[in-house]
C-alpha cells in the first residue's frame, strides 16, 4: 500500500486535470540517482501488469517491482518556501541522499 497525504492528493488531482482524460499518476522506482535507486512519477495509462492503488480518493499506477520497493510509503506534497514538491517517506529505504529523490 502507498498512502497519499491530503496535500499530495489535492496536487495530484490538480495535475491530473491538466494531463488529460484516462491518465493516472504512475509511481515507479528505477536505477539511478546518487544512492542507487530513484523515484519517478508521470501520468500514464494503465498497462496489463500494473497494480492500481487508491488513497485519499486518488488512483495510482505502480508496477510489481516498484511496489516491492515502495510498499508502506507515504507521499506528501510541500509547496512551501523551499519549493520541495513531492516528498516520499519510504520505510524500506536503508539510506537516502540529501535531495530525497534517491535511496538504497
């Protein structure tokens, strides 16, 4: 399961309207970043091997491999003075880099 905070859900709904009909937020993990893996997000259509998760009334797409790395994570959105954007708190990450976009 991946949990969205109310702020993240509101921002995703706003961006989803701009992305177009039938597109959901895809959350994924890929190799890269300064810690070995990095998070990614994009709007996409569902594929046959996707899991569809729901939190705060928002549906998310995630592939099985990414879900194994991100299960139990919380996604927040911060638009404060630092302009941080989406922030992922992942209990499976052993370490993260300073920017918070990659982990190991």
